[in-house]
């Protein structure tokens, strides 16, 4: 037995590599969780943090899928190392799409969406409200929470942003 095998065999047992999911122990699952957590932190650090902070649908879908894939590595329903490797590939793909969106406005709109005008010059824009499925009451609530007012006349514009938040510009 060579040195690599002497080292690798205890690691395989300790992490439950190659074991059936139902045979994993609490300690093995905990260690897998710690490893996946550390690699996930590294993945997020590698990815464009600003894009993940914007919380667009594009980023939310990416995070849900990444979390789902990496959870499989923790619970043993997928092999640990290939799954973590797949997570890095997903991060690289996310960065590639974000890079393309940066240089292509149309592609950016396709994957990240566009903003919708909800108030223009103090008046509600019914088409924007309708297409965004936002009621007058929803808009009033955001106005009260953000600007401590419910007077639309004070608002130059309100937009539903790509992140799902509503931004207000006062007159």
C-alpha cells in the first residue's frame, strides 16, 4: 500500500465517501456539512459578490440550484467531491452569463429582467402596475415604509427594479 492510499483510506471512512446515504453517521454528515460550507464560502467569494447581492431572479435561481446541488453532497445522495466540483462549475457558468449580460444589454434584460415604471410625475402608471401585478395598496405600503408618506404627488417616479424592490425618486 502506498502513502496516498494510507492517507486516503481513513479520510474516505471519516467522511463516509462511497457509503450509502442511510448509513452515514451524524459525525460524517456534520463533517460533510462543514466541508461543503467552506467550499461554498469560497465559491461565493470567487463569484461576483455584487451580482449576488442584487438578488435578481437570475441570482435567486442560481442560489437555489446551487444550494440544492450542494445539499446532496451533505446528505450523501451524491458523491461529495464531484458535487462540490459541479458547484464550482455552476459558479463559473453564473459568472460567464453575468459577464455576457454586462456586455450585451439585450442579453442582460433577457436573463435579469427590466425595470417597470409604476409612478410617473406623481401619477400611477396603470400599465406598469398591471404588468407587475402590484396594487395601489402595495405601492402605498412601500411608500410609507421607505419615505414615511403616502402622497403619490410628491413622487417624480417609482420603479419596480430588476431585484424586485421598488425605488422612489421625489420631486
